[in-house]
């Protein structure tokens, strides 16, 4: 739940938008003018401001500047009507998180609100290095092992430069935390921190998301749109999962790194941008280069400063520290007393391999805490919690993809809605999924349709009809 301030002179819009945000669980404050909005921010800084650019009296742009002067890290989403887009773009260049066009597309707006809130948290909640955090809400990078101490030193060294940084490490080793720490300790910490997850966004949309487009660049491009790279001007751009970036887009990122400029889709002139790039991946980039999936020139450009995060099993001495940290953090979050943990249980945790790394350990502690009845966590509690966790390999392949998938799916659906790409979106989605599920099930049953129908809980004729509809065939040899 967050506190959101709506600044708009249209009472009807304030009311209806306020209602939507409240339904989402946010608390909402409202102001009918720039002056009132500024006063509200001065009184208490909210988590997000949604600001109309056209206001009577103090203009939207003036209000924006004044609000930013109170708190430069306060995310602001600017609302604009057709015809005032340029002002909104102006505000975005000056550090507004993003802008939306009226009339709103509610799901897209809510998506943007949650992105902005997340960005605000990223920018404001400090990542403490090598220390117990000052408060349970604060994130911390924990680790006394030699390997982690080296990581902290490296963060300190690179943070103050503008060097491109590549963060490598297995899934769950803390790459995102390290990216935030570098940003926060850099002289760009007052500028924006924009995150792009290269796997979560389909290729066709990733390009416009990154680089934006000019009006008329493609059907549906009704007005100019700035991309995340431009929005990160004077700030930091975090390209997460860069190892999964499509080759066509890699070329454009390379150009950004070499020439410090971008071109919007359908644009004819390069636009200079000042961004610091931090990239992360759990992929083996050397292998990807050898296989032609990753451009070697981009790899060399990115590989200037590389931070490699060690897997947890190579720094077991950090496990007790991390366990205690998560225990006190989650206990505080759940509003229960920290029950503590026995030496035995700590030994047990230290003996494990943690293929899902710190994320898996954190999940195990959280689960153990949920079932806890107030006694210190014991061996058995820990084992039970571990048993409920998928093992590391499944985690890094399956579960992680699944977690990424829902996020990716949400993104994709929102984009479809926003740009009206598919004509019969609902049917298209449902068909796509049904076909996928059927294919996978048939694969699993080695083509046995009777078995597949039973697994899916549909009748055999229904399954056959669907297979026909989606053009799914099974090899005659394995047919039931
Ligand atoms: N050294 C650490 N100290 C405290 N918490 C950590 C540490 N490393 C990771 N975490 C926590 O573990 C979880 C996973 O970290 P993060 O998301 O940064 O991993 P990642 O390397 O980006 O993983 P992936 O490749 O799956 O995206 C987060 O909740 C993060 O806060
Ligand atoms: Mg990550």
C-alpha cells in the first residue's frame, strides 16, 4: 500500500481515479491546483504524485519543478491530454517518471503506477553494504566472506565512476541488489534509475519500450513516445537479463554505448542521451557469443567492469548471517517476535547447496517462520521448509521462469491492450494458452491422447476437437 497524491483541476477525474487507486489498496490525497499540490507535498511527501500538466494558476510544469525541489526522488507521473504531449515530454526530460495520455486506459495506468512505486522504492530505500540495516525495511547486502567483501569493495570503486558495469552470477545471488547499490552510491543517485527486464518484454515491444517512437512510426503510434533510455537521461539504466536480449536490439544498445545517442522508432535524427548502463545476466555470455546469440562487440563493451557474484555454496560462512538477517526481517514484516534459530539448524542450512542461492534461502526462512509457534527454529523446521521449496535446479529453470512468466505475461497483455495489437485479444490469448498446454501434455504422455485427456480433465472428444482446432498432430508411432 502506498500514498498517492492526485493533482488535477477536474474534480470528476480526481474522484474516479482516486476510487480506482483506493480499490487497489492505496491511500489517496487530492489537490485541485498546482499550489495545493505543492502544499500537500510540503506537508508530507507521498510515495507518488500523479500530476495533470494543464492546470489553472501555477502551471503543471512549474508545479512539477517545485515538487521535485522538495524531494528529487519522488516519482511523478504526468497526465496529459491530446495536444499537450510536448509539455509532458518536457516534464519527462526533467525527470518525471513517465506520462499518460487522457482518456486513460485503466490497466495501463495501474501498471505504470506500480512501476513508478517500485522505481521510487528502488531509488529511496537504501541498500546498506556489509552492515546490518538501520531498519527492517531497509535492504542490505549481507556477507562477510572474502568473496563478498571483494564485491563490496568493487561496488565502492565503480559506483563513483560512469563506467558501464556488468554484473554476473547465478540466479538469486543478488545481482539486482548490487545494481541498486551501485546506483545509490553513485553521483547519479539523484537521477532516475530505470529498469528494463529483457526477458519480461516480447521482442517486438522491447524495442519501442527502450527507444520510444515518433508519431506514425507504426499503426497505433498516435503520438510520440519516449523510451526508457531517454527517460533515464542523466540517470542510470539497468538492463536486467541482458543475456536474453534479442540480437536486433543488442545492435542498438551497442550504438548507445559507442555513440551515446539513440534514435526513436520512425525517427530520423539521433538523440543524445547521458545514461550510465548497468547490465546483469545469469547466462554464460562467452557461450552465447560462441553460438552467435550475443554480439561479441557488445560483450566487449559491456565487459569493462565486471562484478561476479559468487554462488552461496561457495561462501557458506555467510549462510548463518543471512539466515539471521532474513529471520529478523521477516519476523518484523509479519509482526511476530523473532524466535531465533538453533546452532543445529544453522549447521543444517550451511550444509546445503542452495542452487537457488540467497533467494532460495530467504524463501526457506520465510516458510519456516510462517509455521513457527514461537520456539527457535530447529533442524526439523528448516528441513520441512526446504522440502517445500523446489530444488535449486528446478528453481533456476522452472520456478524462476514461472515467476518471470507471470510478470512477462502481465506486461505483454498490457502492451496488447495499450497498443490494440491483437484484434480479438481474449480469444487469441486463450487459444494460444490452450494450444500450449495441450502440446506440453501430449509431449509428456508421449502422444497418448486418452492419458492426456485424463490429465487435463477433459473428455477425449473435447481434446481431439481442440487438437484439430489448433492443428496439433501427434506422431502416428506414439498415437494412442
Ligand atoms: N547478499 C545478500 N544479502 C541480502 N539479501 C540478498 C543478498 N543477495 C541476494 N539477496 C536477496 O535475495 C533475493 C534475490 O536477489 P536478486 O533479485 O538481487 O537476485 P538476482 O541475482 O537478480 O537473481 P535473478 O538472476 O534470478 O534475477 C532478493 O530478495 C535479495 O534481496
Ligand atoms: Mg535479477
